């Protein structure tokens, strides 16, 4: 069994071995790995660090499967213990962050990162400046394709004029439908840009397995998110219950229904549901077998439109960095 241990032996499953096992399983199953974000030198990205274990790098070399891995990572948010997050898009930082990511991932010269995102956009820096710095990484053979995250439709169009944007990462789920109404998804379709919905289960809400804020341990970040507050949680759970009833009719899970809804509603879509368990990965892949008729899609949309989702999807400090319009370029 992939990621398992030989019969009769015990194996300690550390975060490193779990991450590596899921990576091997995903590759063998034909499932692409999702993007990973860069963090500052003082606190290197934990997932990038896990991926640079000797076992993982030797697996790339031994298996010859590197070409089967679509490797995406991103820059833009500095997170330091005990301090607020800060957004950085300065050209020098863009390159520095890329080089650090490449070093952590153990990429050899000539092995380009497949997709490099600007994770959060600085509204005070013209997007053209950021994209020129990112384009230079492509010209230098360090990355292949460029992506943005949480940009506005106007920012996407401006960026695309500097260099083609391959993908936009944005939160889209039955709990987050703004991108359908603010022109971003329409711009992606017109420009041929892939849509990469993050948190398609609204951080676990739409798995149907979380029934109370008390289900989170004391350190769970969702405790600080407005949608998971004691006041908002039961109101938002009503939407989950309505979708769960529709999922039961389809004989699938509410998570699978949510992914099937995304696939039927957004063109060129690549959802990235996170998981720490192979059985959940298998459930997510099973959503590809859930086919929605026009009538079923209409029923799901009616439930979503009737819902009154309570609370923002991010803390107030991060709200200015969603669907960002940057200042104009003054040249």
C-alpha cells in the first residue's frame, strides 16, 4: 500500500512522512499537488521544508516522476511569530522569495517552478511593477507560468497585458460566490485564465463534519474567523444542512456535491481542497463521478442564493487584500 509500512512493522507517522505519503499517493492516483506559499527566511515554509527532505528529493531522482508533478508555490505574505502578517510585492523581494523557494524545494538549475503566484497583492504598488518582476523570473528560466491570487477583474486585465496570467487563485465555494458577481470569473474566461478555488469547503464547513465551534482545538485558526464565531456558526450551518439534504439525494457527501457544483459552474477550474488524510483525498477525487443535471444545478444555486452567510471569510486585517485593485502605473 502506498505510504504504508511492511507487514508486521510499526512506523511513526510524523508530519514529514504523512506529507510525503500523501504526495506519493496523489502522484500515483493522477492527482496534482496544490500550491505552497513562501514565508520569510526567519520562518521558512513548513510544507516546502517537508518537501525538501532527503527522501523526497531522492524519490524525484529515483522515480523519474518530477515531470509528472505540477509544482506551484507563491510569495507575498510574510508571517513572523507573534507579529501581524505583512504584504510584500517589491521587485527585489519577488526574486529573493523565488530563489528561497527553489532552494527549499531542492530544484536543480533548469528545473523551473511550474506556477508561481503572487499570493496577496499590495494595493499601493501598481500591478504592472509586480508582473514585470515576475516576468523576469520566466525570462530567466526560474518559473514557467505566473499566477495571481485574490485580484480584481481590472487588476487581472492589467497584469495580463504585461505577461499572460495562467491562473487566478480565489476563494470560491457555496459560502463564497462574490467572484461570480464582480466580473473576476468572467475576466478569467475571456482571457483563458484557469480558476483555482481555494477553501472550496469553506475551511471544513462544507464537509458536513463540523457541527460546533467547540469541534476546534484551542489553537485552531478558524476560531478567529468571523464565519466560525459562536454567533455566526449556527446561522451558517443552516446552509450546510440544506446542501447535505441535496447531497443525500445524490448519494454523495456534501463535500463531493460542492466540488461537483464548482466543476459545473466555473470553466477551466482546478479546485484545491486541502486534506491531511488519504481517505479524504479519495473522497475528493470521487467528486469527479458526481454529475449534476441542469435541474440539480438549479436546485443547488437556489439554496446558495437564498442563504444569508454571516461573517467575513477572513479577519478584518486581511479584508483589504481581497479582490485587490492596485494604484495606477504613473509612467
